[in-house]
C-alpha cells in the first residue's frame, strides 16, 4: 500500500483514498497492488475515514486507510445497490475509523432460496426503477414541448367551432394549379457530391419518411431552395410541407409557392392534402410527375361566396381546429400519465412498500373468484370449454361484491399498460356480455398478434368510432390502445376475428 506523501504523475493506474471527491482517486501509479483480471474483475474500496465506497474495474492501489473488498458478484448495478443499502447502516462518526462498525452491519437483501441472494430480482427492480425515471423524464419533456410550442392551448374558439360546423357546407371546385402556385423544378444535388451530417440544412429526396428529409448537409448556397412551400418528390409523388430552406437531390422534384396569398404553415398544410387528394391517383413511379405535366392539372379547393376565389381562410381555420382536437387528446393523455407516474414514484420513494403476496387457494371459499392461467384462458376462448382454474383468490376487500360467476382473474404480462398495470399483476375482470365498451380497459382475444404478450390474448383500452347510415350504424374503426406510449395500437377489422372477453375492474 502506498502512503499519502508519495506523488503520482504520468502513471496509468488509480490510487484510492478516503476522499469523497474525484471518485476517491487521489493520484496514479505504474505499480498497482491489486490486479483486476478474469477471475477477479471487480473490487470494492471502502474509505475508512469517510464511509466512502467505490466500485473498481481497473487495476489499482490504495492508501493505508482504505479497505479492499472482493464482492460476491461482478454485476455493477447489484454492487451499487449493496453499497447504497450498506452505507445507510453505517453511523457517521465524523472523520474517524468506520470499518470496525461497518463490518458488523447487517443489511437486508432479497432472498432467493436457502439464504441465497436474489440477484435477478435486484437487477430487474433496478431496471424497472430506471425505466420509471425515464418515463417520468420523457413525459415532462413532452409537456414542456407542448408549452413551448403553444400547443398546450387546445381550447376551441368560436371561430374554430364555426369552421368545423361549416365544413360539410363548403362548396368545392377545380382550380388550375398554375393559378394557385408558382411551380419550380428544384436543383439536382447528387448524393455522391455531399456528405450527410455535414451541416444543418435539410436535404430532401422523394421519400415518404421523415417528411422527405433524408439528412442535413452544408453545400453551395446558390443551389438552396426557398422554404415555406409545398414540396413534391417527383418520382414518387410524395407531397409535404417544407418550412425551412432546403437542398434537393433531384431536378425532377417540384416546389410549389403560393402566388396571391400569404403562405402560412396552416394553409400550406391544408394545400398539401388538397394536392394529394386531387393528383395522387394520377402519378406513379412508372408515370412520374413533371413540371410540364402538372402545369396542366387542376386541384379541388373550397370556393368563396363569389364562386371564383379559393377559400384558403376557411381551410386554415379548419386545420387549426383539427390540430387543437388532436393536441387536446395528447395533452390530456400526457397530463394523466405524468400525474399517475409521479404518484407511483413518490409513493415508492417516500415509503418502503412490502411486497404483497397473493395466496392461491385450491378450493372455493366465500369472497373468492377463479384465477385462470394465460394458457387456460386462451383455450377457453378458442374452443368454448371451461378451463381448470389455477386456483381461487380472495377478492373480498376490493370494493365490490365478488361473484365467481361474474368475475375472474388472470396474470398480466408485458409493459404495454404501464403505469396502471404492471408485468405480473393479477387483474380482475367482469365477464363481458353486451353494452358499450368504448373507453374501457378490456381483455380481448383477436386474430391480431400482440408482441407484448407473445400471442393473441391482450389487455388494452377499447376505442371505436361509428358511422351512421339511414337506418343503422356500424363501427368505422376499432382499436385496442396501450397506455404505455412506447407501444403501438392494435387496429381491428370490424368483421375480423376478435372477441371482448371481460371488462377490467382493478388490480389485486
């Protein structure tokens, strides 16, 4: 062991002390006392004076007031957990010797069996805690974005409502596209002549992904195209709104600039849709658009009361209203999830919650309901045969009167319904017979494969949209929505093979 008086310059291996700064490293040496190798890849150092722990993964030396410990695992996350638990048990005696009391501390760790530490449980719970923190940070970032962009103001104004009410009454007529736009071919900048990532100006191609932007470059400004326009990928007829100035990869690409109107983000977005709807059927890869061809085209636009002028003002107001409706759902969803996630995290931080053990009984007792295995439940829904229960669980303290003929329980699987339902939760359902399911969390069997469950048996929020006919209605859209935004919705065909099994009541 080295003494503190020695100096360490231009050396490779760290020397650990009781210092709490710089990770305990006070200097470096070329002759380490402890060698991290294949058999002993990790050590822990304990600063005797300051109760300072460090996980060491490189050969090292220590001063004489530092203890060196050989851990029982080389999982760094587990070791950090051990250190945090252990350090809390060591009383702070000031700048004094702590090892005498530290070595006699007893720490509580999860047990797997027969006194063995459950390392897998520790790793899993630490990862869940990390994901919860990331989720909280992500939701806060989204909330901040909505505020910064002004999209958190999603209340419909009277003008918005009037525009939506007038939507079905608008009159439409074809307008020559040359009356509405100035049409230009873009410059041709070959991919072989540029380096993606070399600048901050968008480089556009005829791609439907990422709004046509395939990268950002720096290039000759004489070839720069003016933004605030409608961009058409010439070979694929992909239409997009481009706010910023850009470079283009092909002279077949086309930029449309409003002639007699002030271009805004909203009216150009509405015109993007009109161009797509009016001309999208006409141009394909084999018959690509060109400036010569499009000069002869017309597009359908709403017309003002004079019957001659495009009603771009109404289009802009409608787009503004639709944007608010969409953002309203996003903002409300964000607020609900942020609040729910915050409550879960704060509860876990403020108190140590004992793990609830659900006892499964082999026989029915009053207040108990059947618990089905996932496999048994799938068999029941497929062939109509009543499965054998995994057992019976007590549901007498859940705020409703349990009825084994009306209620049942299953194990949840996956993270698609976080934070409300966690992987491994036992969920209580009521058998579904009839009635509205819209907005309810349901247990569904469908022909669509759910990656989160590894099968066709899923828990999701049911969402449907209806269309009316003269004497009846039918579903125009049916979706199974996850609560976790990291998962994609499952869209169902109304006439497809799916069945609502139960309505979610609570987690046991």
